[in-house]
C-alpha cells in the first residue's frame, strides 16, 4: 500500500516536471509564476470547503487532488529557482506538527489545553521570525471577513477586546449612524468600520463570521431561486414584477420554509 501511494505521488511530481520542461513542456504551465498561480490555489481551497459543505465525498477527493496540484506546482517553480522542492515542503510541515504537539511527540507535561499550547507555540514561532506586533503575520491575501476576525482575535489575546457582546453591539449601532451621516469622501471608510464592527459582534457571540455569511449567502440564493420558480409557475416573470409583488413572494417562500422545517 505504501509503495503504491509513493508511486502515485512520484507520478504527480514527474507530470508537473514534464509540464514545466523548458523545451517540451506545456506552453501555459511554463508561463506561470507564483503570482499567477496563487488565485487558483485560493480558489481550489474554497472548492474543497464547498465539497465538504455539500457532503460530497467523491467531489472532495477530486478537489483535494486539485489542491494538492497547487502545492506541487508552487514547489516545482521554487525548485526550478533553487529555493526548495516538494520534499522540503513536506518536511517543513512534518517538523511543525511535531513541534506543535510536544505532548505527543515530546515530553511536555504542562497540562495545557491543545488550544492554549497551540497558541503559545505559534506566538513563539512568530517571535522567532521577528514579529514586532501582536497582529503581525495575518496574511493579507485572506478574505477580508476572515482577516478581520483573525486581527480581532490577535488583539484580544493581549486584552484589547470588548468584555461582552453588548459593547460590540453598541459599536455597530454607532458605525451605522456614522455611515448614514458620512460624506461621499468618507463613505468607504465608514462602511469598512461598520463591517469590522459587525465581525466583532458576531465573533463575540461565539460564531465564525465567515461561516455565518456563507450560510446567509446560501439561504438568500435558495430563497431567491424559489421566488423565481414560484412566480414562473404562476405565469409571471419575476424581473417584471414591482418590488411589492416581489416582496410578497419572498414572504411566501419564508413561510413555506418554516412549514417544511416544522
């Protein structure tokens, strides 16, 4: 079994090397660099998450393969430039996992929870890399909603946080008022402050903002499609209806969903 697994990985690495071959490789693959491939890497990670959310294990297998390709692609480009290769990537994460689980692979008997232990070790790693702030190292490429949450969590670790959700709720209301009163030159800034405050409120209620918004997006899409289908079943084109009529379909869909879930 192990040999077979190694053979498949070796085959994948060989395919990537062939595709990047300067003379006989694929024109598109040869033209890529870290920056051009990065958006695909992010996209594939989201497609993995989507397959998990849909509980589609066949799709998950395929999407994990697509994500692995991204790791192999970046590793190959780095190897060509003399920086590192795929085995170095694997060794790096293996070393990190062992270092972050000293209670399993070492002699740590502190009794700390895994979460506390993990955060302490990550803080030590950031310090070793020269981090000069509690919020250093939060990737700029993260989706803005997720990055806001991570920045807030980092700040909270050094005590800069609301003691309870009520303070965050007041801040949301304050930012709503400021957005309503803002000049055109300041609307973007105030809109950002409002969204940042909303992330804080959601986080302090123990909910992952990214997960909550994904669920809200899915619910809106489901209900909107249902409105279109309902109006079409009555011989009406949804886009031609006035807002009051569209709202009535929205309410019908909501009532239908509640009855189905009762």
